[in-house]
C-alpha cells in the first residue's frame, strides 16, 4: 500500500496498516526475535548503499548515456 517495499526492500518488517493484528504481530516479532532484528539491520545497511550519492550519480550517468544512444 506504499512505496516502502521499493525503498526498504527486504530490510524491513511489513504489515497491513489497516489491520491492528498484523501491526501487533510484526512489531512483536521484531521485538522478540533478535536474529530477525540483526538480519534486518544488516540488510538495511546494505540497502542504504543502493541510495548513496555515488550510486545515484552512476545511475544518472547511465540513464543519460542510454538516452543519448537512443536519440
């Protein structure tokens, strides 16, 4: 229901925002499961690299090059 899966990828716990039970279960699971938390933290740091300035520049240049070749 949002852009969060696109941004966070597999580095977040997701839930149905209209379902209190879903929210509760997801939060409880994250609080109770240390391995899950650590895994999501690790994935979050890796996912963060995807949104780095250098990555943005590289992708933008690639896009421009593609457009120039297509013209």
